[in-house]
């Protein structure tokens, strides 16, 4: 974890989400650490991440999102401290049989795969940009996300945007996102991260 008392600047934090064939990839980067985790469409981890972020913006201090794959999975744990910094820790699942109803399963965490310490405003800015990009790039006119199999959480995104506006968050425009996608400035899925 980054020591906030050091005089060196915090490492750069990146977050991106991509969807393809019923999978949602969450890519995280913090300094030299990089991680991609993959969730199956069997569980709507994407909407759960949006809901968890809203919970933080509404005052909860600690939330967790299960990012379940097939035969593997992870937990994304997010915790705010008193200085509005967010600890982000991703643990592998100790037992990856979360989707098998015949087995007794408990959400036990394995070893930590990724750790970051960023301002909540930076996390929210990155997530907000991704949410707007997803609405433009991965959603049809009805709000359905064909490569994910779930609907885009438009009302939840609007609530997130409203809550973050109170903290000074200024969302990027849809027009800017479209332009950046056309000129290739936004991060596209990278097969090396899969």
C-alpha cells in the first residue's frame, strides 16, 4: 500500500472495463502493478461495481464486489479512509466454485492480487469516464449490452453522476467520448490483458 506521508507523488491509477461474448474484464493499474480479472455474465459484476461505488459516494466506508469467472474469481474490496482516499484490494477466491449450487460455498478470500491507494475522486473520475464510454461503445439504443447480456444501469449511472457532482465531478461529454474513440485516444481491449 502506498504510504500517504511520503513526499513522492502517488502512482498513476488506471481502470477500464471491456465486454465481449458474455465476459466483463476489469483492468486495474497502479504504478507497476497491473491486473485483469474476468467476470462471466452468470452474475452481473459490472452493475455490482456501479452499486458499490454509489454506496461509497453515499457514505459507506467499505464495500465488496464478487467478480466471478468460470472456475475462478476474485473479490474487489474498496474502503474509504478518513481523508477520502480509497484502498483498493483484489483477492482471488479461495474457493472458486461460487456458481455451483450443489456445493457449499463461502466467500473466502485467497491471496491479494492487486493493491492500490488512490483518492476517491480519482477513482470516481476514472469510473465515470468508463461508464460514459460503455454507454457509447457497448450499449444498443434500448440500453441492452449485447456483449454482456445485461442492460446498462442508466438510472444508477445518473445517480452516481449526481452524487459525484456534489464532490466537484464533471463528467466527460458523450461527444468527447465518441471523438476519443474515433481518434483512438481511449483504451481499447488489449488481448495481452486477457
